[in-house]
């Protein structure tokens, strides 16, 4: 079962997680905010990229910072962002897919954040 062994808030824009499989994952606030799994963000993210909801989510994501995080049981991490959003519970398997380290970014099967 995939579990974090260490979670470190490096600064207000980056978070690292060492997973029990040995992978040291890197996460950026912009990418995690855009890929928030809550129903509101998921609906906006899955809407037409030209829709107002999608564009607003992308715009918010570019400006956001990490405020704090908390472990939720043995299955997820909750993150509060500088815009006050804290509805998403990032399940470990979903969070693992969102890694932004160089090796994972080159893997085209991973979920991608907003295009800059």
C-alpha cells in the first residue's frame, strides 16, 4: 500500500513527499491547486478549456501558494491554499500521479497542470 514516509513543506510554493516505494516526489502549489479533487474544481477542470470556470481555475492556480497541510487518516492529505481553498482531499494514489519531479514530468501518462 502506497504511503508517505515524509512530507516536507519546502516553501510556500513547493512540497516534497518521500513515498514508501523510495520515490521522492515534488509538488508545486499551482499544479495541486489546479488538480484539486473536490467536486467544484473537478467540474471546472473538466469543462471546456475556453469556459469561464476553467479559465478562472487556471488563473487562480497560477497565483496560489501553500498555506498548510494535514494528514487525513491513512489515505489522504488535505491542503489549504493561500486563496482559502481547502476542500480537496488528495488520496495518496492520486497525489502520487501528480508528482512534478523531472522523471515524472517526462512521463506523458501523468496528469498535467495548467499550461503556462
